[in-house]
C-alpha cells in the first residue's frame, strides 16, 4: 500500500470512494490550516470536504452534510503493515 492517502475518500460504505483498508490506517485531515476530526468525505484535487450539519438526519437516517471549499491536506496517522522503516523504529 502506498504511503500517500487517496485523492478522494468517504466514510460512507455506500459511496464508491469508500475504502475500509485505508480508513483502518487512520487519515488525518487539515482544512484551511486547521486539523479536523469531523470530516465525512474529502477531495484534495477539487479542494473540498463534507462535514455533518449538526444532528440533522435525512429520511434514510444518514447525517446531512455540508460541503466546505478550501485547501485540503491529508496524511496517514498509522504506518502501513509491513513497512520496514516503521518497524525499525
């Protein structure tokens, strides 16, 4: 597995951008220079994130989200399994 996070990732299992293996490693997101822990979906190349809009739900029980535009940075919080450089530390 590469050491750069995907360009587009979602936490919703119904999304085509959902990837459980990547999410299990942990993804850190910095949006407009501030670290965020409430990101539901992001796109680095398009420069946006989706976050929950309070406790509001849609008719299917999913949280309503709002799209925020700005500079997005992403990184892995945990090293990949079998990463020899991380195992040496």
